[in-house]
């Protein structure tokens, strides 16, 4: 069951990455433990660099 979960999770995030690239949306991967402000700042930096 764990293997199927990991496979599905990987496929899902791969699709998210493809969709963001296709639509020129900057993508920053984050962990739930990260402060939202830190994630937003990283995303804004990435968006400005694009």
C-alpha cells in the first residue's frame, strides 16, 4: 500500500510541476512545517526572477 501511495504522490506532483511550467507559473515546493511568510517570500523571489 505504501508503494502505491508513493507512486501516486509522485505522479501527482509531477503533473503539478508540468502544469505550472506549461502555464509559466513559478513553483516553490514547501513543507507543511514551513512558515507561510517564508514560502510566500520564496515564491515572490522566484516570480520576480522569471
